[in-house]
C-alpha cells in the first residue's frame, strides 16, 4: 500500500510520527496525521484544511491538552484559564513535563518504546487507499489521507475537524475542486 503514497503523503506519515514524539505520545493517532497535514505546506490536504480555516497552532494546542480538555470543557472548566492561572502564580512553564534524571548502569537504562500507529490511524491509512481507488486514482495523496481521517469516525483527528465544522461531503467537494484546479 505504501508504494502508492506520493512523496508528500509519505512525508505526512513521517511528520505525524515526529508530532507524536514531540508531544510525548506513545502512539500515532489521527490527530497527529491532521497536524502533519497542516505542516505539509503545498499538499492538497493542507490547502483544503487552510481553506476551511483550520490552524496548526489551534489544533496542536488541543492535541497537546489531550482528551482531558474535552472532558473538563463538558463540565464547564476552561483548561486554558486554569493553565494561565497556574503560570501566573508559579511562572511560565510550570505545567511542562519534567524529564526524569538520567541514571547510569545496566538496570537503569531507559529504552524508548517505538511509536506505533493506533487503530484509528491504521484504519485511516487503509481508508485512504479505498478513497483513492473510489476516485479512480492510482496514487494516495494528502487529499486521500485527509478524507480518510474525516471518514474514520472514532479517531480524534476527525473529531477535531468536525468540531471545526468540516464534514466529509463538503471536504470531498473541496478536494475535487482543488484537484481540478491543480490539473
């Protein structure tokens, strides 16, 4: 399947791994794929996201806050207000994760677990092939990955995009228009 990925689509997969690593997440999810699409300037997926008003910084902040932020929002707690209050009291970066001290010796060596795709991300990458084939494309581009993320209903990335007002059908229309304009 990966042999059908365009260079930009492969870059999106690599950048999604970087995003997960930078955020300290053990698995690559659809939210990391969305962040990678937003960073991939020039791809059709990026163009469509930007046309819909989706901003990298806003999505990254939401992903960094995690699902806990959504749960807190549902009971009326604004995580950003809490964070601002803590930083005002204890200084900037007070809530940043501290790196554990390095320890020497055989028994204390830390091994970094490999970052793997979670089920939602795997499903999205598989769906990207199906979407490409349904459009009669012999390649998988960033536009197919974006559509697959939206189609995968359980993934955090699709949920984030739907919260921003994106729908699969509207995104498909935008993708088809962008493909026609690119040709």
